[in-house]
C-alpha cells in the first residue's frame, strides 16, 4: 500500500508541476518535483502511522525508514541497461546536491546478465562513492520497481539480490541513511542516455567536478 501511495503521489506532483510550467510559466525543476513528492509521501505515511499505531510511532521513526523525512544531502539517479542486440550491459549514475550542483557522474560498461543486475551495480557503486565523500543522507531515484522494493526492504530478495541487501544493511548500520524512490524514465533521461552509450562501446568514466575544483585549488 505504501508503495502504491508513493507512486500516485509522485505522479500527482509531476502533473501539478507540469500545469504550473504551462499556465504559470515557471521553469521546469525535476529536483523540486522529487523533493515535494517525497515530502508528501512522508507526511501521508506519518499521518497513517499516527492513526493506526499511535503507540509505535517513536519505534517506527527510529527504524530509519521515514524519520529523516526529506532532509536529504544528495539525490542520486541510477540506471542499468542491457541491449539484446549486442548483448552488452552498462550502468550510469549522477549525484547532485538538493540545490542542483553536480557532485559526481559515472558511466560504466559491465558484465551484468540483465538490466536489473546492472542497476544493482550502479546503486552500490554510487552509494559507496557518496559515502567516501562524506555524505550520509541519500535519496536514490530509480526506474526499477523491483530494485526499489527490495532495497527498501518491502520485498524479499532472491539469491542474486541477497549480497546487495546485506551490503546496504551494513552501510546503514554504519550511519548511512538511504532510500530508493521509483520515478519515470523522463526524470532519468540524461542518465539513461549515458548508460545506453556504454552498451554500444566500452566506457569506464567517472567525473567529480567538486573534487576537481578542490584539486585545482590545491595545485
């Protein structure tokens, strides 16, 4: 029920933002849409929890699933791709601050047998890089409903996903708070393009503009 509610909230937020762009002339802002959708999802979930289980609210918030609300430090878009024609796989990700500044960008060809496997690699690679840069509260945007459900512990993992879930739980036990949110492909269009390129030719690229600026200053 929570998963369906999250999808409908995101779709409503996209529709409302689109109307404001058309009728009010505001500039399109995908990050604002995601933050507003996440805010409403958390509000609805907290209201539901208060009505059904008022005595368990504190325990539920301490679980780390909704207690951090929408106070994210980083938004990461991830995509996994698999081209049947060439039998090539790849993944890409992009991390930005909530203000929209790019933190890092990665595109990698890989040996995953399915697109979901490539998306799993993208998730763990991006989470580890964000953690190594000092970020602890991370919202991941993804177009795979299964990956979202498994990573958020809504759905039981299969044997191929157990290692990923164990790694996520280990990161959470060490202070990293992350949540995956399902979004339509249009929100991930640039990252999809990068992943598609890496299925056509071998690509292993990682770019961190903020680190580049720091290194340039030190030099």
